[in-house]
C-alpha cells in the first residue's frame, strides 16, 4: 500500500465510522434510547413503552379488572397504587414476562385492584384506570401509566396527561374513559378495591394474593419482586 | 491463499454463526416461545420494549444485517469491502448499545444477544482490517 492510497483508505474508514455512528445514534433514539426510567411526559414528548404495553396484552381476553382465561386454574390479585414506584418497577421489568409465561399460556389470570392512598394524583389516575377497566383495558392503562410515572404527588396526573396515556392504549376510547372516570361506577370500583384491601389487611403496594380456582385467596410471600417468584407461586397453587 | 481471501472467509464463517443466532431468536420471537437460556434473562430481554425497533424484531434486523454482510462479501471490489465494514460497524455499535441496555436498564443478560455481539465485534474488526489492506 503506497502512502497516498493508505491515506485515502484511512479517510474512507473515517467516513464509514462516522456514517455508522450516525446510523447507530438514530437507531438508539428510535428504540427509546433516551429512556432512563419512569418519568412524566412533559413537553409533549411521546409515551414511553407504548408498543411494549400493547404487545404484552394483545389478544388476551379481559373482563373488567381481570386479564386471562376465566377458566385458568389460578387467579393472582395484585394491589397497586398507580404512583407506587415499586409497582411501576414490577410492571416495567417483570410483568411482560409473567403475562407471557403464565397468562398467555392459560395457567393464570390476573386481577388488578387499584388503590389510591398515596395522594390526589393516585385518585385521578385510579379513576381513569377504573374507567379503562370498564372497557376491558384497565391493565394496559395501568401498565402504560407505570411506564410514564412521574414524581409522586407533583400534580402531573392532569387530564391532559391521563388522556395521553389513555390514547396510547390500543382499543381504549380515551374520551369515554375520561368521562366515565367521574361516574359512580368508577368510584364504586375503587371502593371495592379499598374494601378488599382492608379485608385482606393490605398495608403496602404492590401486594399479591393468589388462589386456586374457587379457593381462598392467600397472600404471596415473595422473597423478591420478580416474575419468577410470582410464577413459582402460580406453579405451586396450580400443581395442587 | 491471500490474506484478503483468508479475511473474507473468516468474516463469512463468523457471519454464518451470527446468522444462526439471529435466525434462532427470530424464530423464537414469532413462535412466541421461550429461548433456551442458561443466563436466566433471555425471556426478559426478548419480552422488553427494546426487543423491537419500530415494530420490527431486533433479531430480524440482526438477521438481515448478517445476510447483508454475506452478500457484500460477494462484491470483489472496494465498494464491497466498504459495505461490509459499514454494516459490521453499525452492527457493532448497535450491539454495544443493546448490551448496555441489558446491563443497565433491563437488568438481565441474554446469552444469545451477547453471543451475537461478540460475533459482530469480531466481524467489525476483521472488516476494518480488510478495508485497510490492499487485496
């Protein structure tokens, strides 16, 4: 390789490296590369995790607060507050795997009980979650809310924010959900969840209960908050 | 056998390995089954929001990348060597980004993804060497 040719090839390589870096940068941004954790939308930015949430639940039957085959041998009940950071962590990191392994396969159905004890933002969001459940989209709404959870009680759960989350859920009529959120049915659903929490002695979120079909709910004592840990309990109950 | 020929064959062999890994992960994705996994995090990584790019499985994009690398090896002029290096460097950069996501965001390791990243890194190094050498 003579000197001139060598320099030309180095310049060529430099150009290739620059183009490759630009392409990788674009790909990283397109895949949510600036997503460093749960956060509020703010500034009109797009929803985090929208595609994953819709993909997680796509095609799985839902009835109100329940997702999964009604004939599944095990029912898991999760108590959450939509502002609870650990609930959001579980929803983001573990729920997709749990749904994929246990709900899609018909081994378990999941029920979502939304509590609103953390503050006004919890109540506003919880009302819309309840209204979304009336459209059989409660799990998607809660999951997408968790993916975009903001600073606790900062007033971020505005109608605009909640509408944007609702509009991100496939098949959910956002206008109807926001209107229904103020109706007695949504209030009644939240009251039922609160009453169940009191009866079962729920003092924090997320708290999980499970039962074999037709059986009595028992609180799951999870060593770690993972899909594997919840799945092991489902396997135990399902194997009885 | 010339050095250029040896580099070409080495890249082709590595690309075939990568093609096998990406093909398997693409099959797993569309079959909705769990990948064979010894690291424990494959299903978590495959089920994460980063497993798709604009609705296209990342595994399928990787598969197309390896096919592109193999196709570019058949072009016996500098444009072919440049294309090989470009695709390989893009693959290397994106693999590095995905590995960062596994470690820092998803908090799970997928052995297949790591394997593909290692293969793509080796291909990128060889492709750069091949581009700089006179055939």
